[in-house]
């Protein structure tokens, strides 16, 4: 079995092999391919939430792509982990990015926002039946804060991320932002809401009790 | 506070959570995330940069709560990074 022939390497040996002559590099990359593919196929197929019918082929492509990155970027490996962990990280990221892209390729942010569960959810609260408990008024306060304090882009992102379950990278791409900038946008939104709740004398814990 | 009291006990019509635009589950999720929100948080790229180091620490059984609390916090806040983390652990374990 080819798998039994894989040479165990230390981090230094991996790095040395990947900067060696052509045959040494090819040999190391082939070993790494076997290791990464074995892990990635198993990990992806074990996930019920990653429903995709050509998972093995996707894993093979992701590993191939990862190997190119690993070979080119091996000198950026900081040595803070096992080399193979770093390599797995790159392969997993490639695979998940591709899976998310395929899963959401036909999804439009505009369509989401116009759907029933879209931006309309931030509309003013509707009056409910009389006789509800006082705790509902707390929820009205919370709902109004959310409606009034968040920017349109924060609301858009919230609908896509939290209601539609769209991955952050996919939302960021559609909003013309980097993933980091979108995380920051949502972090700012959370900080603002938390501050406004505090100004109303409410903590998140107080509000969560309304759900009990 | 005065504003809150006036809203709580004023003559406003009372509204159950389910009659509002935002689904209760989303509202609950949002408020839960506020509870965990910190003034400064690592972003997704910070996490990716150190995910290999973090995962090795987890697999060694290191005390990550003490060693890398900000990493752990982001993984609790970010669904996509957490999925990446879980799959990475699974891949490493399967690869042997």
C-alpha cells in the first residue's frame, strides 16, 4: 500500500524536502497529498451539514490546489504547529471555500432582502393582542433599538448571515467587502446594540430572560 | 431609564415577541451574541493565521482557555471559523 510508504518527517525535514531538488520535492508533495487527502475526505464526508454529491472529487481538487500553495508558501510557515497541521489547514480552507461557493452560487443578496424573512423584519413592531405580559414591552424596546441603531448595511448583513445562514465570505463578496471588514461591521453592530441596551437599563441577560 | 419605564408601563400597546418582524430565534441568537461581545475581538484572518497552532494545542490537551482565550472566543462567535476548526481537527485525526 502506498500509504505505508509515507516517510515520517519532522517540520525541519518537511521544509528541507520542499526546498530540495525536483525529485525530493515531488516525493514530499506526493506524501503530503496522500496525508491531506485521507484526512480531508474523511472529515468532509463525516459532516451531514456539508451535503454535496461529489465530495471526493472536491477534496482531490482542494488538496491539489493546497499543495501548490504549500509549495509556494512553505517559507511563510512559522513553525508554531506541526507542519502537517498547517498543511491540513490550507487544504480544509480551500475545500470549504469551494463548497460554500458552490452551495451559494445562485443566491442573491437582493432576493434575500426582498423575501419575507428579509429586511422587512426590521419594520416597526405590530401591536399584539391586549393582555400580554409586561415582558413583551421589553421586547418592543429591544426591537426598536435594533431597528433604529443598525445601519442598512448591518441589517443586510444580519439577514444574510443570521436568517439565510449564508457564509461570511459569501456575504462579504456580495457586499464588496473583505471578510474581515464584514466581521468588523457586525462587531460594531453588536457593540452598539449592547451600549444602547445598557442606556435603557437592560443587560443581554435581562433580555434573554424574556425568552424563558 | 425613564424612557424604558414609560415604555414598559405607558399606554403603548403590548406586543409579544412573535408578533414582531424579527423571528424570536434570531432575536435570541442576537442577544446571546451581545452577551458574549467584547470591546476588542480577533477577526477571521487572525483566526486563520493561528488556527494550526490552536488546533495542535487542543489536540495536545493544553489549557486553551488560559493560553488562547481570544481564539476560543472568536470560534464561539463565528459559525464559519468554527466549522473550519472542527473539520480541521477531524481531518488531522483521520489522517493519523
